[in-house]
């Protein structure tokens, strides 16, 4: 076996972390490593945590790490924060909330910047999950970037999705909207000691009563989580949250929904890999030989249109491939 | 990675630096205050960073900064560059350099000079 793969399968953090970086940087070697790693993946349980910025995703992740460690499970965390569209820089601040686990060898926390991805994750997230799976992590928690209504790529990667809400973000109509409110397997109303928490709970429950999802046997529970600075209630709440996640996992296994989700994940992976095999080399050569600028000029001056140009590029690409 | 070791909650400087690195196009992991050298070294390895910037205003830099370097070396991550800043008297510089700290920035150092140092001295893998 490849030494890198061997080390990662033995749980070596430095090697794993380096591979995750190479995946982020899209090094060709990383793709080759993923190919070899792939058979060692697919055994971890993956939890997605999503919600608005400041809703408490990192704090809840930290609490869940503790819960799973109590059960003697090893935990991997991928925490995504946004990349600046102007400079490419990023502040990765999620792990601040999780630093009490920094020295625990059963916990591996890795931050990722979105680097332009718009679905709430980073393009590297899927493969970074695979690296943690190969390390043998029992549980992998993927914390998305702080999101709005529509950035829901997490459903293509996680088995169980937590949507974290906080009181005071809008009226009942917000709970009726498509997107975010549909993807939760478990709802968390965080900062539940604040005004409006009960009302939000009522609105959510009535929304869920209308949801067709209830028909197939799973009704997303709503877990109220109080002030993180009042440890007695907070710990009790987060233990309940871990319990509900466990319930959902059991439901997935017993209902056959797990297979369906794995299928969805496989589809996403194929699509992502195709993008990387078709789209990226095309864009790369267009950029490096300066062709892209010329094309943009043509379109700007109405000498051509985007579709004609795209068809020409596609044809050229396939001709080149055929020659190979 | 920007980190604050020890019992020192004065993180204005560290935060300004983190922000300024962000604006220079870096990905910056910020770990918050009150970190032990062990936490910092473990985090740097988990994040596979190129450089760790330590900020200390409490006077404990002589103990804390070399400890981070030592731990990184112990864990086979001696290639991660460690630099430091804060209230650091000039007579401590040589001791810190000898312990493996690669650069020291004190009050008055311009943000640009720190970014420039990193751009010049840190080569991506």
C-alpha cells in the first residue's frame, strides 16, 4: 500500500492534514491519492450542521464532540468559513469554540475556506470527508459556512442534517419557505432562553405538521438548546440533541433511507468528479493560453455569443481527447 | 495561524493582524486567547499551516514561544515556521531566535512589514 494511504489509515494527522491541503489546492497528486483511498471510505457517520452566521454552529459542534467522546467515539470535524471574494483571504474562526478538544487525539478539527464555492461548503469538503473516513473516524461533523436560505450542498454529503435556528429572525412565513427549512432532519432552536423561542417552536411545529416528510415515518424533532454559559441546562440540552441524532441514524438504517442518501451522495460525487475532469482542464487551458480573454472580448463586442463559443470549445476539447 | 499563548487576554493586536493577513489574501486560522503551547502545536498540525504567529503581551514569551517550537519539532512538524510578536524586550531577542523563533515584531512594526516578511520567507508547499 502507498505509504501516505497507510499512514492515513493508521490515523496519522499530519499526513491526513497535508492531503486535505493538497485536495484544497487541487494538486494532481491529490486526485491520485483519493483514488487509492476510496476503498477505505464510507464507514463513518456524517453529521451536517448548518444555519445562519452566529447561530451557534461551532458551539454546538463543540458540545457534540464532547457527547460523542463520552460514548468513546472518535470524531473528525470539518469547519467551513467564507473566503473573501476580493482578496481570496479568509478568517477561519470556528475552531476557537472547540479548542478544549485540541489535545484530544481522538478529535481532529480541520478548517476549510469556501474558496468561491456557493453551496455553503468548500469544493474540497467531499474529499476531505473521505480522508477523515479513511482515518477511521466514527463520527464526522461538517459545519457549513453561515448560510441563508439556499446554500444546502450539505445534504449531498451528510447522513443527518441539523438546521440551527435562533429566535427573532422573522415571522411564520420564513418557516414556510423552500430550501433550508426543508433539509433538516433535526431542528435546533439555539439560544432558546431568548425572547421568541417558544413562538418559533410553535411555528416550526405547525410547519412540520403540514410537511409530507412526516408520512414516511420521520418527523424532524425540534431540540431547544439554552444559553451555553449556563452549563447545567446547556449540557442537558446538547445530550438530548446527540440522542435525537442517534434516533435519526437508527431511522435511516431501519427505513432504508440510508441507501437512498448514499445514492444521492454517489450522484454528487460523480458530478463533482466530472466537473474536475472536464470543466477544470478546459478552463485551465483557456486561461493559460490567454484564449479566455480573447473570447470574452469577442462576446463583449457581439462578434459571437456564449453558446457558439462554448460549443466550439467543447468540440475542440473532445477532438483533442480523441487524438490522445 | 494566529495564536495567543498563555494567560493574556489582550487580543486586539492578534485580531488586527488576523484581519490584515486576510486582506493580504491569506487563509488565517485564529484560535482565540488563553491557549497552551500544546493546544497551539496540535492545532497547527491539524490545520497544516505554513506559519504560526504567536502574540504575547504578558511577559511570558521566554517560556511560551520556545515551547511551541519544541512541541512542533517533537511531533515532526519542525518545518512549520514560528514567528512572534508583542511586548518583547530587545535583550530577549537572541534567546528567542536561538530557540527557533524566526522573526519578532514589536510595537511600531507596520502591518505591511509583517505581511511582507511572510510573503518573502514562507514558501507554499
